[in-house]
C-alpha cells in the first residue's frame, strides 16, 4: 500500500497571488481603499506584532503569506463589528469561491508522477467542491478534504503542547480539527508553504514536514524547517 502524503492547495499546487488580489479587492470594496492601505502599511512595518485572529485566538503571524496578511488587515478593519474573525473568513470565501485555477508549472505532470509513489490527499481550509472543480479543470484527480479548519486554535485541547518556539515567536499548535485529520490519515509527510498553520502541528506530532519556499516565505520559517525538515522550491523536487 502506498503511503499517504498531505499537500496544501494554495501556495503548493495553486499560485495564491491571484486569489490574494481578489481578496484584497473585496476588502477594499467593503472597507475603503484608504483605510486598507493605512492598515497594510502599519502591518508591514512590524509584521510579527500582528496576527491572524480566528474566534479570538492567534493562529498565524501576518507575514505567513499574502492571504494571511490580507486576513489580518480584514480582522483589524472589521473588529469594531466582529471580533471573532468570521467576517473576514466569509469575505475570503466570497472572493475566491469561483476563481479559476492558476496552477504552478507542469502541476498535472508532477502530481501524476507523485501518485506512482504516494496516495495524495489535498487538505485545505477552503471548500472541497471549489478545489475539486479546479483540479478537474486541469485534469488532476486526487482526494480532497476541505474546510479542514487548520487555523482553528483551541488552547483547552491538551493532546499536544501549547506552542512551539520558532525564531523569536511562539506558534500555537493546539489545532484540534487538524489534529483529527492528521491522526486519521497518518501521512508520511506534509507539504505546505505556511509553517504556522500547516506544518507546526505535524512537526510536534512527529510527522515529516516539507516547506515549499515562495517569494513571501519568512526567514524564521525557512531557518526552522531547514534544521527540522526539508525546504523545496517546487513540488517537482519531490519526484
């Protein structure tokens, strides 16, 4: 039996910059361009001070990727009317639900070769139907688990330690929904472009982690994974 591997979708299979731009536009439409730019510049000056907040818990630093950065902007702009972060999640879903795929080069070929060695499962926080549609359009057939809620942190969940030190920051790892998925699938390794949301918990659980380096990947994530896992520039590096 081929071993399971988990792939994140955005940033690993699909180039997220196009979804990020649509997300940015819908936030500007909702809150105003000037207001958006003020908060964006504030965050960029001190990215580790500002975190993506979901249901009142910090889940990832603002510099994790473009989507998370804009999610943080959305959190700040909406906090007077919604402190949970759910409004920002809903705006993200609205912005990206019907987007076209923008897959990285030769993705169909790469996935096809990887399938000869592994049972591939795409695990994403996005809706499974959307991801399956995009994969099908590109002729790719793999299992998809959507709405994974990898971003949901619950500090009352005591199956793992509370956090992990990465560089100068502590990343929260008590992510119960994601924990159940990892325990069920028992992957040989997990591939993602975002350490905090996707790789911190697998690492704590003793699962091999692979970080896909993108233009926005923070140095503290790269440094940690170079010592404790593997860094790749493209999914084809795994063939």
